[in-house]
């Protein structure tokens, strides 16, 4: 595994990180069971993945806890508390309870990276002022190593929350949505995270749009009909087939993971899966060289103006 330093945390992390949420939830959302989820986590650790990202709302903290029992020392454990409940910012007491519940579920006495989950731009300052003191107290007690924040990608297409949060000097990491057809973190986020030495965790690299060719084809047809991409692109079969050639990617997911991995400012590429075969392929992709410059340039020319494509939410598939 190639490693890097996660911004100002100073933590050494593998460039491929395992996500325990998304559409798969380690396979628990796609017909898998706990033994299968544990096998996925063990396969990731055996390949040198050391960062595992979960969240209170994913329902995967227990299984992550069971999988890492006995291997805790090598793991950078990241989880999240919701930032909102019932349309309102969480109270400090509720976040403290969420942290304690995560510690119990994970079976640990310390969480390396504790993140506030999906912070809406309109509530950022309220959430910050209300919740950071309780998080800092937990950090002083040794229950938390570092503080992170994650954006709500489908509701924050311009990364407005992170653009205000990163310069605050509070957050050690930021979880950012960026992919081949949602590129504006390049201008809106990465210059800030680099300037403030905030570590970045990449989400949405593949999600549904690059995992399911039929979904991508439908999206390209809709974009072509709206005049957002050239009509010829909607005819290409397989969709975005121009990326697949002997010097380029060998699959859409290969292209998608390699695309984000080599973006300046990206530290850890999260991938989510319930399949050990996918896991092995995804790690291989993340460790491969950049896509050819001509393909990257074509992706920029075709898609850098798009906003909000492919940011689907589990339970609400297209
Ligand atoms: N706001 C937030 O805080 C937030 C939001 C979104 C995500 N996240 C984090 O980011 C992580 C990564 O996001 P994600 O889970 O959506 O991951 P992703 O890696 O972008 O996409 C995963 C999807 O692609 C499929 N897939 C993965 N590898 C594949 C392959 N080689 N071939 C075909 N299909 C493949 C998976 O299904 P299979 O199971 O079949 O492989 C799954 O449906 C999450 O787990 C979570 O930790 C955080």
C-alpha cells in the first residue's frame, strides 16, 4: 500500500481507505451478512488499508468493531456523529451521547478521527459554535484523536460549507465529494485544504453512476438532451468508452478511482464494497498510475461545468 500523511493530523494512512457506508455498507445492504462484512474488512487490512470510515447512521460500527478486535493498533478508525436531527442542529448532549454510543459499538476507548456528518451549509456556524466545545472536551479526555467534518454533497453542490469551515482552523480533515463528472472541488476545496493542511477523504468516486453502466448511460442521455454535453456522447457504447483503451483504464470503476486518486490535494480515496473481488480490483486501481493526460483533459473539457451529477443517496437510487 502506498501511504501518505493525512494533513495536520500527522497520521500515516494508506491512500485507499475502506468506507463502511454508501450503497453497500460492506455488503449488509446488498444481501451480505456480518461474516461477509468482516471478511471484507480483513481483506482490506491484509492489503494494507489502514483507514476505515464508518458512522453512527450506517449501522456498521459494531461489525467494524468486531473485525478490528485484536488488530486495533494498526487501524486509523474514523466515525461520525450526525450534525442534524429532525431538521435541527444536534444538541451538545446528543453529540456527546452519539460519541459514547460509537465508542461502545466499536469496542474502543478512543476514536482516531471523529467527524460531524453531512453538515448543511446554512447551519455550519451554528453547528460549529454549538458542538465544537463538546468535541474539544472529548479530545482533551482522550476519547477523540482528531476532528473532521463531512459535507452533504447532494445539498451543497458548490462546497459552500467546506469553503467556510476549512479556514476556521478547527477541522483536521474534510470529507469531499469529487468524481469524473463532479469536478468543482478542484477550485472550491483543494486549494483551501492544501493551504490549511487539512487532510482530505474522497467520497463519491464511483457511487452508483460509475458502478452501473445503465445509470451512466441514462445520465448522459439526459445531459445531452439538456444541451449540457455533446449529443455524440450519449450514443457512445459503452458509456465513456473513450476512457477504455490499452494505455488507459480497463473499466469504468478503474477510470473513476484512478481519476480521483491523482488529483492534487486528495489524500485518501474511500471506496465502499461488499465484494472482496471488487475490493482487490479497487485497491489495484487506486495504486495504478494516472489516467493518460489526454483522457484527463477530455474529462475536464466535457464535464468540468457540471454540477450535481451522480450524487445519489442510498435508499433513493435513480
Ligand atoms: N456525507 C458523508 O459523510 C458521506 C457520504 C457518502 C459516502 N461517504 C463515505 O464514503 C465511502 C465511499 O462511498 P461509497 O460507499 O459510495 O463508495 P464508492 O466506492 O464511490 O461506490 C461504491 C459503489 O460502487 C460499487 N462498486 C465498488 N467497486 C466496484 C467495482 N470494482 N465494480 C463494480 N462496482 C463496484 C459498490 O457495490 P459493490 O458492493 O457491489 O462493490 C457500491 O455500490 C462510504 O462508504 C462512506 O464511508 C460519506
